[in-house]
């Protein structure tokens, strides 16, 4: 039996963030995730680090202010994974939202960044919109505006947060499922977890348990009598050939929802849907109707692209863990977090936005520490702390500075090394150390720019267990139609696992 101060169930971004906060403060921490880190909602976001401009019309000013502040911090603390993103908001006559409302929203969005500035929005004439968005629909176009947010690698940001927790002493375990909870007199005495790959079982005791189980909370906590904590909402995205170089915020004709067309790694990411999901959370799929909805709405704004299902290179669905809120439409449900008691020594984190995960994690850690130690004094440790690979000014500067220190006989170009820094940040030299072990490791996976040695590094340093871990989360090959190398990746994982 293993004992810890804190056991965190759920290895998405909130669970990883909470583990980091607690480990930084010297507590013994265990984090368990039944699949791979970030393999649930945290890999299926719109890839945006944003204040949430659309939440302004629901009056959620506090949430937007907090998200704008956290956006600023993420841009500073993880510059290899979070980068500035320019948005164009075109204005059309007779659109679902009047122009005065959109202009007022942009001005308010600017005001909410006071003290943590990002570039303010600027108005655009009709001709300027057409110049920035070639191919945009011209009918009823009157002008627009440009504003700024951030773009992230969501799966890697989650992974790096978990690895940073591990760096500070937390034990983190993917493919470790909670299978039984022993509760007596309102207190959780111990839990049983099982490695889903090997079948090995382990009993764990903890002074405090934190369930960061997101959209899976109803299923995980149902046996404890908490079947209705969250209201899962399904969000679908599709990847298509690039439609524009700037991101675009527009509204749908069918239901007047805001959706995005985002430039992403040479392609365009279109999303998202927002519909109630009442089926098995472990059986989530992308329906043809979801894809058709997104393609039809995007085609209204980029008619020359003539988008059809055959243009979809990849699609993915995620579940938002919305808080139960009666009969409100899903779009009106608050994205703010709540902490709900599960037992005298356990609570569940419900809701929250990806952008605000660090602040949510601080609040959860503070609550957990207060429950265990009765100490209310709590100081922020992560608001200025670089992420696991984020202690750099810019990717390009770090790459040029450290490139000269690499082995001279290594046939690695600055261009390839810069891509490694973009993915691994300051850990890129460690990746190169692995690449140098075998000339074959410097060979790209067929049809990709990813090196075979990165798979080896993933196993040795990033807890890669399956090909999907590498193709979908350590890299984004699976979302770019580059999964033909799956068999080779599986072989390399077996090779690296044998070396451990």
C-alpha cells in the first residue's frame, strides 16, 4: 500500500496543474490518469489561449478578466507552446449581432487587459478586411476589426505541466485507472487503482483526494452517489486545407453561435460545436452531421473554397465539463469553476476554461492544503514560473544560441533544431542527446518532419506508452493525416521500452 498527502484522479490540464502546485510546496503527491495525460478534453480544445470574448455577452466579466491575465502569463511562461494569434472579425449587415455590440465588446475586451497588456484591437475598412482575408465573402461586408489572442499546443502544455509536477517530486502515472473507492462514515479510507496496460493493481491511501475528472465526473463519482455533477457538452473541430493566414471569428447562420477558423500548422482548424451530450463519455465520436454543420458555416464565409467532406483531413471531438445549471442552453452555462465536496477528505473540481487552468489549480491546491493542514496562508508560486521547457525568450533566439553547442559531427540543421525547440523548449538539447545515440534516430518518420529519435525520447522522458500517445499528443501527426507511420512508431516504442 502507498500513502500520500494528496491523490489526484485525472491527468488532464487541471489535474496536472493541481499536482504541480502541491508538489512545489513539498507535499507528497500522486497523480493517476486512466488513459494518457491530456487524452480527454485537454487534447480537444480549439487550441486557443484566450480571454473568451464571446463570454462578454453573458456578462461573465470576472471570468474574462481572469482569462486575459492568464493568457498574458502563458505567453510569457511557455513561449514555445503558446504564441500570439491575430484575429479578424468581419462585420456584415444584418448579422446575428449588431456592429455596435461587436465594437463595444472589443473595446471592453481591451479594457479587461489593463495591467497585463496585449495589443489593442484596431478597426478595418472593407478593403482592409479583403486584403487580410482573400476569399472572404463580400456580400454585405462593411468592414471589420482585428484583435489579438493566443494559440497553443494544448496536449503538450498539459504534458509539460504534469512533467513539471514530476520534476518537483510528484509521482505521475498514466494508464492507471481508479477501480474501487472504499468509503466509511463519509471518509474515503483507500482506493484501488489498476494499470490498464499490465493489469497490476495498487492500493493507495491519501489524506486528501482531488477528483479532476472533468466530463467523466458523473461516471467516476456515480458510485459515491454523485451522478449529476457535470453537464457534458460536445465540441467538434475539423482540420481542412488553410483558408486564411489570420484567425477569423464569425457567427453561424443556423443558431447564431460564435465559431472560429484558425490557422494551425499550415492548415485551418474550424470549430466548434456546442451541444448537450447524454451518451457514454467513453464512446464519444464525431458525427457526420457535426462535420457538415462546420463545413456549411465555414463555406458561407469562404465560398470559393467549396468545402466538402473530402477536404476534411482530420476531425476530433471533446467534452466540456459544464456545471449543472438547470434548463439554460449550453452556450449560456458559466465556464467558471466550482469545488464540490465528495467526502470529508475529498472534493471534485468542476468546470473551468483551459486558459485559466493555472489559477483554478492554485485555488484547488489552496483548498486542499487548508483541509489537511488548517493553514490558510497561500502564496502564488507559478504566476511567473516558466513551464517545464519554457525558460527562454523566443524559440529562434534559444535555438541560435544553443545550436553551436551541439556535437559538430551531428548532421542536424538549424532549421530542424529550431523545430525541436518549438516542441520541447529548453529540453531540445536533451532530445538531441538521444538523437546522437544512433544515426537512424536522425531519420524522419516517412512522410513527416518528425525524427525517429523523438519517439525514443518520448518513451524515455515523456511516458509514451502507445503510438497514439506519440502521434496524437506528443506530436500532432494524427491531426495532419500523417498516421501512416503508426507501425514504425509502435516498433520504436517497443525498442525504447526494452532499453529502459
